[in-house]
């Protein structure tokens, strides 16, 4: 039973909430997500989103938007279903439904950049063209949503329990009496 | 309070007394004391025992340069091998000396020192040669060294690691560092300042000076306030321990309350080193006695911590820097004798047994003293500069190595740049700032001070008595002389031969004296001898800092099934398989019984299995079919949409890399259903070949493995169970035959139902959006009760697939297995287009007749299943030789006998032969046969 004891039960996706250090962390279930590769400008036009897409720490907004995850690849995100049709499009792009494949976490608060410093090596100054990066050691994409104080993170659903526990642990560490996070303001 | 506490001096909080225990003794102190200052204040002289000879050792320094006062903190938190000079004392703390038994003051191994003359450098390796070194090594290691690692000690599990960027990283918070940080911040730069001391300020905290009309400490406080106002990140207790490629600076921040240290990875545009200088010891006999201390450290203890190093002290110096120590102590009421080498008088020996009682001088006189405060000159701290590939140059007037040619993106200021007077410090800071593009700097006004003067006082050959060069490693002048006699005259050889400058100390106080002596011994100049290579870390860094949050459940985390909680509720026993946490078996009965039950039941009724980790990598585009032909051993382009085909993927060497089912959904859309544990590897493999020879605008690969859960329904009653679910598609074999796929729906959610089987029975794989899989799984279980459905764990599945001779790549194959070894030769003969690994399959090696080939093995002695890994053996000239091994072995509940698969030499031509199987000395017999033990014609696929 050694293996089983090491791992906590999967968190309930309906009650995933963390607060601390001026941060609110939650998951955003129900978003439609499509991975589009190839002629992404045509895919973006079909979906009604930007062809450039938000890069790392770039700001996305609206109910439907795009995130750039590679030179020829967009993640189209929407609160609506059926934004794109999965499969090969003769215009030259491929679409795969990733709505259930990627868990979306949202970090909200003035100190959400402190998470970025701990989970990534991303410079906080300015937007990077591509939102794909390593977050807490795993592949992810990260961008701001609506403002630079709200971050959205998309990660492989099979590793979402790990990321959640990582975030809980990170918040626990930063709540200590010598917390860099709690003392970050004003430094 | 104690004989060494000085009233009116220091910045400890005298209103808050504390107590702690050192080596069983109660120690009184004040908040603000370090362990070292408290021990000094309590007149505890012997704080440790030396590395090799167990000589009594006292406190030498006041910071990270301390070579002697290494202690273990055992409560209220645990720190191993902690420097007493950098760890604040805490009320209730329990501290023990290291390498001492039972205490530093009364060490039972102190007798070793009486045999010192017989134990020079390299003594161990020359003496303990018979029977071999390792025979003696454990006891020697027990008696030597520093602290002992306790495997029971549990430190903090996780530590913070923070990545930061800035325009300017200032390392060192002395006058140069503070001035540079403030000036840069005022010019709009984003600045981070770190300082390894308990508080920033450096020499200004204990040396009298006036800057812009302010006392040094007041100037520090004002500067820190200005830095805070400009949002400069100031990190006290933080050592920059390494500079790495691309300008990465690694910092370790020590925590005061026992929490894990914090690691900072800073990527600055520019680094400014204001790392100061370290005071060197003076060479004289018995210069390791407790009571011999750095003069600068003594000034720190006096002015910062209110502790006098002694009541009757000798200040011995070859330079002007230590004069302030003498004056300050004298002013504090301490009896001071000054031995100024610049005036010709020198110390010949320290007198005393366990601590200093006096000094013997070069004029033959003796002076009574309880401490000798020495200064042999200042060595700029250039470890980081050297790590940044900076070269050093020798400065004869200062008797020190200085930074040589500038290094890109690294500047140096202050004492680290060889400027030991305050005016020079600020001038060098202005120069350093200019190199960052910050010019027109207004220098602060400082009092005149005195210029630094020094005369040489290096150790010389044939010095009388035992003159210590390296206090931490018990290296004396005689050891260096021995090394020279044995021709270890390269400074790097000297280091390895004598251990001079090794380990945690990294030669902070010893390097220069050692190489100066070697220079004399080998008739070279000091720069000709050169320095050893400075390597990170500058000071020891706890492993927990490097570990960060990678530990426990956060270490190499497995992927988790979307249905995991449901499986656990059903009694699943989870195990890690290929990076996924999966049910191994269900229920509380013994593992073997549960596996047999599940496998037997699956053959009889219907089994429900969570196959979600199976790869689902989409390959799309007009070149997708050609690509599939290229990456698979089998021909795939003629697969019709809606059909599936089993195939191998080979590496370039022709060995089997993975197997699995390819699904063609549409003309230009395939799904590669690779092995669960190979998904990441196959995805990278496909992407690599896509970019190698295909049109990147016509071929795209998406890993959608996590998008769908794959719920598998297998067994003779699988179809009737599924018909009760209502998937919106016909399950007739004509409409959905074996190796076909079709779309349906479940409660409004699209599902894909595929007829593939890894059990050999009729089987359906239902792929459904992962976040909607729970409802379908619950329905399958609920309806399955009527059909006596069983939940199938992975271990039972292994039994079922082995009955059918279905292989697991990596288990039933190895790094040598070609597809022909697994009985699949046709594609190599008939396939018309190129594919990965083809050329390798045509080599003589691949076509060898005596290759190991997949076979089934039957137990012929009526015994238990063979051990997996047992070898087939046959007689040879030398005794026996291996002719292959067993790869999978189980007891089949269906066949009611053991079965096994193996890779056996010429196996496919030896069906019916009996061979010997050997395992751990036991020899049994097995009959070779085809790998498939059950339903060889495949009737059960449609039963």
C-alpha cells in the first residue's frame, strides 16, 4: 500500500479554492479549449479570435480568445462550445478538442506574480510571444486574463492534482513567518 | 553578566536574556547574540575538535569564513554542520560540537594528537594498504571529519525556490555594496542586494568612520531606509554561492527560525561584486590554539556584540588594518599588547595547552595573554569572480590576489577590488557603477582614515613547531613541505595531497599562506604558483535548498486517472505503472487471490477496465497517411477510415520501440493509441520525424491523451452489457466488427466505441470526454451487476494478455528485439515504402539465426510459475550459458496451470523442445511453444 498512501485523494473539481498571501486560486471548469495547428490565422478567423494569441504574461480578454503555444499553434479558449470543428480542415489547419484534456487554474490578486517567480523562470517584465512554458516542472501555458493581476494556467488534466498540491504547498511555505510573499509588498 | 561581556558596547538586546545548552553546559546570552558570541561571552574557548588530530579549536572568525566553530543545532530545530558564527542564538537551543566525543572540551580522541608526527598528509593511503584501504576506512572516517549525518533527522520537507530578474545584483552589503545599490536604484535600475551577514552593513557595523557626517552604522540604516523606499529587494543572511552560465547567480538565504533555507536563482543584467575581503592568519607555532582569533573578528565581537575576545590580549599584525582592534579593546578596558610586524617584532609561538596562555615573541620575550588577535593581511573575496571566469593578478604591495581583466557583466568594488580604505572603497564603487553605465556619481564625504600598509609575513620552510596553514583540515607547514618533497608542487596537486583548501572551507583563510609557502619551497613566485580553482558553492548549501519543492508526493508526480476516486471507493489498490497511478487490483483479499479472481471472472462474464492512460495522439494533415507508413513497421496508409490496425514502431536501430493500435478516424486524421507509458516518448518521436522529412504545413501532431477517458468493457457478456447502456450506435458485428471504430453518444456526450482487445475476448473501448466519464463508469458498474461484471485491475489484465501471448513492449522485449523476433516478418519483406528502422533490419546482426525470439513456455515439472527473469540455460564448455530469459510468468486461472513468455535463442524454431530454466540455483524444465496459450484462432473475439 506504499504507493497509495503517498498520494492524496484527487481534489473535488467543484470546490477547488485556495486563498492566502493576497491570492485567490481556483479552477475554471467548463471552458472549451481547442488546439489549432497550421494556418492559425485561418483557424483564428473561423473561431473569431486573435491570430496572434496571448503569449506568456500577455493579456487575453473576452469570452473567446486565443493563446499562442507555438509558432504554428494556438489554443483557442471559449466559454462557448463548438467554436471549432475537430479534425483536419482543408484550409490547412488541424483542430483537436482539448476541453477536458487541460485543467484551467486562475490566480487572482496583486501578488500572483510571486507564483510566477516560484513556478517558472519567466521574466515578469513584458510579454513573451509564446505562452507555453514549464510551470512547477511540467508543461503548461500561462497568460494574464483581463488584467495583469489575474493569471490563467492550462495544464494537463492528469497532472492537475500535482499542481494543486504544489500550489497548496507553496502557499503553506509562503505563509511562514519569514514569508517572502507576505512581505513582498513594499520591498 | 560574564567576564567577557562588555558593558555599553554591541547591539544585542540586553533586556532579553536567553539561555541555551552547548555540549551539556548552560550558556547565557542575549537576543541578538550568535552562538559564537555567546560562547565567547561565557568564556567557552574550546568549541570544536580538529578534523584529523582532534586538536582543541576555538572561534577564529565572525562570519562565513569561520573554519573551526562548526556545530550541530539539535533543538528547537535541527541544523547539521552549522557555523556558530552565523547562527543566531535562540532561547532553549541545544547545540553540540562536532567531531568530539563526548564534548569538545573533553574529547576522548584527543590522544590522536600525540601521534601526529606519525600521521602526516597522505599517511592513510600510504599506511593502510594491507589488506586494503576499505578495511580501515570506516573507523578512520568515524574518527575524522566534521559532523555526522543522522539518517533519522528530518529537516523541512520543502524549501522555497524563487526566480528573479533585475538590472543589477549587488553581492555584498558593505559600504561599496550599499552605495552602489542606492545609486543604481536612484538612477531607476531594478536592484537586488544580498549580504551574507545577519544584517547588511559590512565593516561599517564595527569600524569607526563618518560618511556624509553620519556615523557608519547610522549611514547604513539611512541607506537601508532609502533602499526600502525605492523597492530594492534587500536580502540579509543570504550568500551568493555560485555564478553559473548565462549570468545566473545562485543565492542561499538562511532562515533564522529553523525553516528551510530559501534558494534564489537570479538572472541579472549585471552583477556587482562587493564581497569584501577575508583576513588571513599569521603563521607561528601553535597558531591553532583556542584564543587565536582574527583581529577583525575580535572587533566585530566587541562592537557589534559587546564581547571582548579576552581580558589580556596580544594583537599581532603585519598591516595597518588591525590597529583599530587594538585601540578599541584598549578603550574597552582590555589589556592589549601590540605586536606590529611592520616594526620588526613577530610572534614565534602561542603558548598554552587547551587555550592560549601567552605568546612567545621573536625577541625571546614572553607575554601573558588569554587571546592572540592576528591579522596576516586581507585577501579580497574573489571566489565568485573566478567562477565567472575572471583571472586573478598578484599585487605585491597589497600582498594579495586582485581581480585581473574585467569580465563581461561583472564589476567589482570595495575591498574585493583591493581598496581597503573607505575613500578608496567609494572611488572603486564609482568605477564599478561607471562600468554599468552609471556615471557622474557623487561620492560621499568620508573622514581621512589611514592608508593600508602591510609587510610580508608568509610561512617559511622549516618553521619551528607546528604552524597551521589550514585550520579546518589540519594542514601544517610540514605537510606542505612534505608535498613539495614528494613533488606535488602544482597547487592543484598540493590541494589534493594535503586537503588544503578543500571542502566547506574552500581555503578562505588558508589558500594564500599555503601557496606562498609552496612558492618558497619550489623557488617560484606566488603568481607563478597560482591559485586553485574556485568552485561553487562558496559556502555549504543545504540539500533541501536544492531540492526545493521536489520531494514526497511532489517528486516526479504520476499522472492521475480522472476516475481515481471512484476506483478507490471500489477498493482499488493503486500502484504506479509507467508514470500513471492505476488500480493494480480491487478488494481487500490477498493480492494473488484478487488477481486470479478478476482474471477468471473476466473470462466468464464481463470485465470493466479503466484504460484511460492509453495514448491518444492525433496525427492530422494531408501527409498523415504517408507519415503513418513511415513511422510504423506495418503498412498503414491502406487502412480505411473507421478501421484500426495493430502495429509496431521501431527505432532507427530496428528494435521495437512501441506497439499499439492505429485508428483512422478520417482520411486525414489518425489516432496513435500507443502504450500508456510511452505517450510522452512517442509524441516526441512523432514530432521529431514530422520535422525531419515531412511538410510542416501538411502534417500536425496533437497529444490528446488526457482529453478522453477510455473505459474498456471486455468478455463474453460485454456486448449485452453495452446494449443496456444506450450508446446510440449499433453493436452488431456487421456494423462494428473487430478492429473497427464508430461514433455514438452517451447522455448527449459524443463517445467513440472501438473494437480492440488486449484480453483476447470480445472487447469494446469507449472513449468519452474525461470530465464526463464518471457518469458512464457508474452506469457501466450499475448495469454490470446484472451481468456479474468484475472490475479489472492491471495485474489481472497482465494475466489475460499473457494467456493470449500479447506482449508488453519493454517487458516482453528488450533493447535488442526486432519485429522478426516477435514473429512479425512480413512488412520487412513486402512493404514498398521506407520506414524507420528498415535499413537496420537488413543488417547481418538483425538477420542472425540465433537471435532470441518470443516463445511460450510451459512448466513441465508440475511446479509453480517460473520466476520472471529466470534464464534458459544449456551446457557449454565453461559450464552453462544463457539462451535467453523469461519475460512474463503467471498462473492462468483459465487454463489452471502456469504460463510464461520468454525470449529464447532460436525460440521460434524450437517449439516442442524442452529446455532447462535456472533461477537462484534451482534448475527446472520448460517446454517451448507458441506464445499464445488460449483461443489461438481468436474465436472469443466475436463470442
